[in-house]
């Protein structure tokens, strides 16, 4: 498997994930004193997002559905993380001779999943 790729299982289907991009945002508040000079900075992590390209093994490989989860370990500092996929807006390449791929995005799972 090439560097930057890894296998991922989503709903019992194994895909090869390429071009994995994770964005970990933050919110911060800077407190200032009476003279306007910063005295303290507080930062909290915001919702992390993921995007990746999935290789589909065959023409009949199932697309991942909304709210299905993928568990990835992309960094030892963060360990295994669960991601809730949102493949509703996706693009797919289907050029002759191309490996069939699907671009998906999602957010880090923060607890239980409730779909409506």
C-alpha cells in the first residue's frame, strides 16, 4: 500500500482510503486587561472534519451511506478515531481505465448518532 493510503472498513465493506485530509479547528478567546494588553488566551477544539478518496474494489462495491462510521488511526497522538460519513454530496470518477473512486467527507463522532 502506498504512503498516505490505508484500508478502512465502513459497514463491513473494505475500501482503500487515499488523500486523507483532517481539519482540526479551534475557537479562542483572548482576555485583555484595563489597558487593552492581552492577559490570557483560552482555546478549545472545535468539530474536526475529514475528507478522503475511497477506492471502490469493483463496479458493484456499495457506496457508504449517510451516518455510517469509519474508524481510522492516522496519527499515534490521536489514536483510533471514529468519523461519521456524509457522502450525500460526492463526486465520482468513471473514466475508462480509471480505478473507481468516490470522494467523501464527514465529521468526528462526538457521541451517539441520531439520523432523521
